[in-house]
């Protein structure tokens, strides 16, 4: 959209107004624009607080023409103390504003954009040290807002929304980076989304210290959807990842996100501070996070008290998290929830013995907790706080084909420890897993998951999780040990993976999928496959 203005300028339908060549200030150029004009700001440093009239315009640096990122750093826009860089108040009709390619410097005295326009696009900008009461970098209302490829550095809100404070906005936030930012109010957040929806794609939040009860994202009012995809949240300190301060969020989705090396004072998601209809967390990584030391009331990274209409955890990796209380999940499984195909590897706690990876609080619905994999956890894998009947956790893998260790129900089990009041017998279903953990004492480098469907009649999906980058080799063998096919031989990053094996031309019978790794000590692991035609 922004590049199209160059074409329009050549057709006579829009003009290119250049600062400072044709106009001495950005404000003067903006005042003299007609609808559809572009204000082009050349390299330099400008100290202005600009009011934008009610007409659709584009304000851009030379980056619009050159595409050279050095033009962003070379076009520095400073705001007057206590004022915004750009103020676009509400108009009586539909107008748009596009802003591209600036370094907005607030210098800890002001700055940021405040816009109430129908269509707003902000792209390829740097927001440095912007300060305001609410929405230090961006405050918007009644808008469709697109933010792309922006960096937010050391922004600060005295009350709420150091990065964005949005009211009745449909926001798309794409490929942006946030670091070193925070809020002054002890119960507020980096982002506040009030009403409508927010879609976050490839967002990075790093090195933000949010003490007390401060949170990453605050939801308010009636929010239709919050969807976070391929986001990276690392090396931060915060109380909650998400809070619903009032109202209701219909859908909250985390997909392929990575929470790493954070200090979490409460939880990423806790139903006491959330009113959400549907929660879905899929294909995400939670590794090396830890609870804030000596902070009471810490529970788990994710807590479900059975209040969500739909609660889905699927194909997530929890690896080397260190906690004071339940480290991964504290869940009610009363029928609508499903926790499936997750990997819990090498997690630990301060208490070691009595604190579990997963606390099963209530409910015994069959199939709610199924096909999860536990390996090498330095703590109990699961505890149940239910009264009889016992919680059902059948068809999970506890680190060894002999089943989990339980002093009464399975004292010979060589797998991770499981607490009382859990129905995990029979674990004979789990003997599809043929390899025990490595006894080397080294951290688990990978774990195979449940293949599906199994038995199968033409193709099967083979699933596994990697806890570090490594070269992996996935092969299929028949019952005589002859190699049938090499499915994969490549280097892969940490995460959960699935590989499809098409066995249409193979004979009925048992096969073995073997995953080998370049990591010393834990060299391979296998699962049994049954082909039926």
C-alpha cells in the first residue's frame, strides 16, 4: 500500500511534498496536503509534534523510495517534551494515515503516536525511549491498525501500554521487536487490547523487566480474538503473560510460540485472572523458564480451573523449566479440556520430590489427558488432588516401557514418578515405546511420541521432540532388522516434529521407526508400528 503512493504521485492524483526541500517543517507540509498526498521527509533530525488534519495522507522517510534501512536511522523525529510525535484526532468520516521509515525518539520526555483514524498503517519504524501515561509508543482507537517491522526500545508508560494501548481496534502486529520496555503501574501491561481483536505474528519480546504484578498483555472489554503465532518471549520478568482485567475474550490462541529463560512471578495463563471462551496452545516451546524466587502464590505456567468453555493443549514442549510449585500445568479435566501429545522433558523444582510437572486437580473424563510423554524429569511427573474415582491418565509414556514408578501401584517401574490417585494402569499400551532413557545422566536430547494412527493401513505420522539443535536420522526397519526406508536425515532446531511415512507398497506386519541423534550418549529411540491392510 505504501509503495503505491509513488505510482499515484506520477498520475496527478496525489502530490509528493518534500521536507525540508519544499517545506521547512513536517507540520507545514502536512497542513498543505490534499487527500492522498505523501509527505516525504529527507534525512536529518526534526523536533516537532505534528497534528494531522482529517484527510488521508502518507508520512514517510526516504526509506519509502530507497528501501535502505540506513534511511530509517538517519531520519530522526523528536517530540516536544510531554507531547506526541503525531496526533491524529477523531474524524467524522473515514480517513487513513500511513507512517513509514522513521526513528521516533521520545528521549524519556514524551513521544509516540496517538491516532483515531479508520485505517492506520505504521511500518519500518523505530520507537526509542517514548514515554506517556498510556500507550507510550502507539495509542489508537476505533481503527484498523497494521504495525509491521517496527522496533520498540525502552518505551515506558506511567500507567498502561508501554508499547500499545488500543481501544476498539482490530490490530495486526507483524514482525516486530520489543525490548527493555516497561510500565510504572504495578498491575499494568506492555500491551493493552480493549475490545475487538489482536493478531500477533513473529513478535519478539525480550529483556523487559516487569516486577510486582505487571503483565505482558492485558485484555479488557469484549475481545473477539487474540491470536499469537510464531512469537518469541525470552529473558523477561513478568507476573502474568495474559490478564483479563475485565470483560470477556472469546478466543485465545498461542501457536508455535517460544517462551524461554523468563522469570515468571505468577503464570503465563491463569484462569483466576482470565475470562476466555476458548483457549488453544499448540506446537509451542516452554524452556528454561523459572518461577521468581521467594514469591508466594506461584502456581504453574498454565492453570485451568475448568472455567474455560474449551481448553486445548497439543504438541507442546516443556523443557528444563525450574519451579517452586507445579511447573507446567495445573488443570481441571472435567470433560471439555484436552491435553494431548505434549512433551515434558527434564523439568525440575525446588522441592524436587513433592512438586509435579502436572497437577491433575479434578475430573476423570476418559481421553482428556492422553498420549503425553514424560522423560527425565527431576520431580514427580503428575499428582492428582481429586477424591475417588481416580484421575485417568492412561496411554501416556512415563519414560520407560515398564511404566512410571509408584511405590504402591508400580514399584518396579523405571519411568518418571507418578503420584497417588491416578489411574495409569495398564501401561502395557505404552510398550509401543521400546527404548528406555539413556542412563548416562546427561540431559535428554530427544523423545519420540505416539505415532498416529497406529495400527494404520496406508500411512502413519511419526512424531518426536528435540530439546536442542542436532542432526537427526529417522529410519524405518522391518521385524528382521532390515532398513525399509530413510525418512529424514537433517539438522533441526528444538521443537516438536511430525514426519509422514507412506507404507502403501509395504506388506502387512510390524515395523520399527528409529530416531538417531548426533548427540552423544542418547543415540537412538524406537517405536513400534503395525501396518494392517
